[in-house]
């Protein structure tokens, strides 16, 4: 019987396909730029300590956090491109991922495709530079609670503190003020069954939430630019959030 051994190239391709299927991550070919870029996708619902429904696409934070830590330590990874199409999800898990992205020393660029709703807002602005496609949307609304809710003032205060944490993070990583963000969160005239605001591509940029309207080519071009700045040292004076326009 002829037992054919799988080539190293075949094994690498199989591992790459597994990474894409299981975690939505892939290392992009360095190509002519010579830049090592890791692609991360955040899709569906952000899954926290409790598993989401089996019929719901989900991004698991226990998958993303190790991948981000690995990218930080990997000398071959010079930049990270984050693709977003999420309806939100677990607040603690979403903030954990956003804080992890924000604390990376490697250049990061985010691209909002279909949408980046709810806790997807902090994820979109956590990168050094953010893009949104023209038809992309971002929904800003107050914190919601599921499960048992004790009807006492302490419960309200706890939700208010959580909402403030989210608003502070977004305001400190984008061009929108915390006051304006809270106004958008509490708008009762836009959403039919909820309180909040839906922002499309250009509107998100005008509000200062997102840096620029653009697609994958613009996002990659910006990431290459940030990588070149870091290589030459011009982007290292104020690492991390120092590269933000604020």
C-alpha cells in the first residue's frame, strides 16, 4: 500500500485553514511590502462566560486574548488588521478584548464592515486607526441586563457604572466626547424598540467615533503606513494610544 506523506506546505495550509475556521485568524502573506500582518475577525456575538446559542455565530474571548498576546510577542507580526461585523454581546468580554487591543505595542487598524453594535463600539475604536465602510453601521445604546434583576437602587448604580466604563473607553480612544456619546446613547427618537442611535458610515466619522470611511484597501494601506512609521522610529515616541489623533 502506498502511504503518501503530507508535504510541509500541505500541513501549513491545513493549519491555516483550521485557524480561519476555528478562530477567524490568518497571517497575511508579507508580499512586496515585507510587512507581517495578522488578520483577526470579530463576528456575530461576543461570547463571555456563558456560551451563546448553538445557532448563533460567536467570537469567543478565550480564543482572541491568547492570539493577541501571541501577536504581541511574535517578531514576525508587525501589525494587526481587525475586521468587525458584530451585534455586540457580553460587556466584560468585549471590554477585555478592547483593552487588550488598545494595550498592544504593534500597530493596529480596525475595519467595520456590516456593523459594530453595542459593545462592538469599544472594539472598533480600540485600534490605532479605524475605518468603516459606507454602508456600515454602529448602534450606540445604554447597557442592557439579562437574567435575574434585583429591583433596588444598587442595581441601577451598578449598570450606570458599567455604562460609564464603556463611555470613558470610547471617548478616550476616539474623537467623540463622553457627553456627546451619552446623548447618543439616550436618544429616544431613533430606534423603534430601543433607546439609542444608529450611525451609518459617514455619520460615525462626523461624530468622531470612527476615523475614516474606507474599505479593505484603505485599511491595509494605513496599516502599512503605521508599520513603516514604527520601523523608522517616528511612531514610537508615544506608543499605543499616542498614535491616536487625540
